[in-house]
C-alpha cells in the first residue's frame, strides 16, 4: 500500500475516532456546561500546541521534511498555543477571555488550513515518513484540534437565548 494512502487513511480514521468521541462523550458533557466553560476546556487542549515546534527540531523530524511546511506548522502552532494560554489566564475577565478565544481559534484554524494546503502542495503524504517522531501529530492530534475549533466556532456563532420578560400576574404578590 502506498505511503500516501496509509497516511491519508490514518488521518481520516483519526477524524472518525475523534468525532465518535465527541458525539458519545464530548457533546453530552458540553451541553451541561456554560459556553465559557466549554471554551475554557477547548483552550486547555490548544494550550499544548507549543508541541508543534517539534517540526523544526533536527533529529525528531527527518532532514527531508519540506522546510516550508515545518516552519509554517511550528510557528502557527506556537502562536495558537500562546493565545490559548493567554485566554486561560484571563478566564475571569470575560471580555478579554472571549476576545482571546476568538483570536486563538482564528489563528489556530488558519494554521491548520495552511498546513493542509502546504502538505498537499508539497506532497507531504508521499513523504510522511519524514515526519519522524512527529508522525502522530497529524494523525492523532490535528483531527482533535480541527474538531474543537469547529465546535468553538459553532458556540461563538450560536445566538444567545433571548431573555424572556417576567410578567407578574395580578394575583401574584
């Protein structure tokens, strides 16, 4: 079986597994939480994106890994992770927290989409072995990151429930 096909199949199965987890465990739990608490949990997942710097560590990835992919992926992940950490640090300042939630999700999804673009343009699936120890990142971690970004955007775009005016019956007092 060609390496590119194995890589793409594993990535697809990574998405399937994380979607199954989300539908079975993640969404039921999220429904019991406030939107800010869900965003906080998502930020905790993305706070570990500093790990993407591994793409530019010699010896962890092979020298044949396309440099333009590695550099973009590494610095985009670091930026997203730092914004997520800032969001966590400002959780009690709701307006700042929400602004940073929007920021890390925009930067993060832009990073992932840019990484997909670079991977396809540079033929990364054909040389996936060049990822070395970082091979697990696009297979196991990236699907979770993309799914949680989509969940965050769904929460951000969802309308807040309208306040229902309270009326008092003449008989109540």
